[in-house]
């Protein structure tokens, strides 16, 4: 039997999401935040979207920079994700406080995270408001991947990477390494 709620304060039944740290840099600020609400929007052109609350410092920095990076974390970076998600950049410099290792991007000015197993550089193309969040749509102009993290077809290699998955609140998990990757035959119906 299922329960039904019609009064919604929080709804998290759609979680789990791969944790990403979204960041940008201006002359005054470099800031990253943990972001669970993100998605690919288009292959051609390559577009990726992140939803950021209007009150967040990262919102202002992305708006001013006109660009952002999206950095995907492995299970080993669970503490970094929690630190970057729980504390606001309005209150302290998270990069300095948590000794975050940054790496230069190739196309944009905003950095990527050194420890990310994959990172995307995005040029801001559009911003749309949806309730208490804005959707930042970025054109992906470069993708960084840790060697061995993906196979030739671009599928994550779970023997190499355990992606950090967010379940809501302060709860995280990852994929189970002994579960085999199953590929359906090309001619079968999914």
C-alpha cells in the first residue's frame, strides 16, 4: 500500500542524484557549492543545467562570471561535499577554509576541482527562474575526465570510480562495486 501526501514541504522521492560541486570565479569571489539538482539538457549543442537557489553566493558569482564549472565527486570526497553544501560562501571562504585544490580550466576562467573524476566547463547561455531556484543553462565547452574513469563508449567504470550519490538531508551512498554493469543487446527493446 502506498501513502499519499498532498501538503508538500519537502519532496525527495526523486533522489538519488550524483553529487556535483558547481563553481564560478569573478574578480572578487571564487565559490563552489554542492548541487544535487543538475541535468544534461541537449547533446547538440551540448547543454547542461544546474539549479541554484537565488539566495546562494554561487548564484551571484555565476551570474557575474557568465560561466561555471560542474565537478563530479567520488565517494572518497563525501566530507568535501558536506562542507561545501552545509556552509554558505556568504559566511566564509570555503576554498581557503577547507583547503580545496583547484585546477585551471582550459576554456573558461572559472576553475575546476582537482579531485573531481569528471568536470565540465560551461559558458552561461540562459537563466530561467523556477520558484525559489534559477536554472542556469550552460554550453559545455570542455570536459575533463580522470583516466580510466570511463570506458570507450563514455560509460562510468565502477571498478575505478564509486560516484558519490546524494539521498537528501545528510545522507549519501554510492554504487555497489560487485553489481555487474549490464548492457542490453542493441536490437532488444528496453
